[in-house]
C-alpha cells in the first residue's frame, strides 16, 4: 500500500506559476513510476506528466515547455513545476504512483487559474 499526500495547489493569475508536491510512503520510492494527472470541470482525468524510475519524463502536448516534473528520491517526493499557467489548466491535480501493476492516487489538489 502506497499513500500519497499532495500540496501546493491554489489560485493563480494567468501567466503565473505554482509548484505542486507529492510525498509518498514506502521504502522503494525510487522504483516507482510517478505521475501527475488532472481533471477539469466536466472533463475526464488526463495524464499531465510522468517520471520513471530512471528519471525519464513524458508530458502531455498541452503542457510541454510550461510544466516540469521532477523527483527527489531522498525525500520520497515528486514535484510539478507549472509556469505560464492558462485558465484551461484549471483542474484538480492528482498524484499517481505506479507500482508494478497497481496504481495509487492522492486525494487531489485544486489549481485555479483566473484573474
């Protein structure tokens, strides 16, 4: 069982920045594939970014060049640095850990981009 705790959401103006954090339980964090998903109003949950155990990353086309995912294995934490935020980035952001064949989820953190 892996528990995930997210933080860092909030209200930001268009063009602004936010950093999300997600801390995971467990002693084998460095082997987990970690990711961030989001679910906007009336939309399905979608993958935003993923970082694998070897620190290879992948991004949704909609966030490439604006968002950066990173991890600190010593702190069991994954980050999502979001810049040049747009109103369409408004969503609940969920942290995900993929451990072998299982997916674990955080409780979600709200990000609202509005003037």
